[in-house]
């Protein structure tokens, strides 16, 4: 990809964020292209879950034994606009984009091609939630790549649940107290991981809405 093409991509991304800041929603037409209800008002530190599609989502759902969700992110305040920071594979913004920690507008996080159902959970301690959101912003800003080994002993790369738990742990309020999980997918044995349902059972979170 040429420099000019990359430049156009960054300009386009900036326009989307600017529209989000000005209108309080996403780009034009989001009401027809998202499953996120218009009524929900997100807060920094909200834990957002979705049930997605594809092989990775299916593997997570099978491993989570009916937990209902395959991906999780955390809401942050980016210059007054609520955004979702999440570690995700297979959602490139441009040709050659690496699997990484991304920051998306909520309506894109909950776009129909990414999600068929969703849930928003909120921390009972808004101060801890705000601190966790700042940690997540720093993880995003450093260009953290997605952890395909699902190894939370190495925080230079992160998978989705690891990112959310890391942000809250650094904020002084670990969310996941249940035992970690071990499971196998074709060609890989994964051990000691956090799954989306662990956040649903956290004593520090309560459900705001499911849709």
C-alpha cells in the first residue's frame, strides 16, 4: 500500500472520530447498521460483550460452555467520545493491518457483521472504572498486538479478556476471581485463560443492558 493510500485511511478515520464527537453517535446510518440500542449511554470502564461469528468466536463459545459471548472490550473516553478498546483478530482497518488492540466507535464494535447479540456491564466503583479506562487507552496507544498464544504472562501482546482484566487489575480492582480455564482447539492447547463469562460472574460488575 502506498503512502498516499495510508494517508487517506488515517484522514478517513479522523473524520469518523470527529463525527462521533460532534453528534454523540457514529457515522451516518449507524442506526441501521448496529445492534447497539440508541438508548444506552456508555461510561468509561464499561465492559462490553458481544457474540460474534467465525471460527474464533465459535471456539470461544464452545470453550465457554454456553457463556453466550465470544468477545469483550472496555469503554474509554477519547476526547469526550465514548470508544471501545479491544484486542481482536481478523478485523483489519486496511490491507496488511496486523491483529492488534484497536479503538472503535461503539456502533462499529456492535455492527451486524461483528455481533449478533451484546451486553453492557458496569463497574460498581466508577473511580476504579475510570482508572481502568485510562490503562486501556495506554495499552492501545503503545500499539499492542493481539496475543495468538493467549498467554497473559506476557503483557506485550494481549487477547481480549486479558486486556480488560489487565486494565482493571492495574486500576486496583481485579474483576476475575474464578479459576482460569484450559481447553483445546485444532492445533493448539490453551491453558490458564480468562473467558467472557468470567466477567458476567464478577462481583464488581452489574449488567446494564443485554440486546
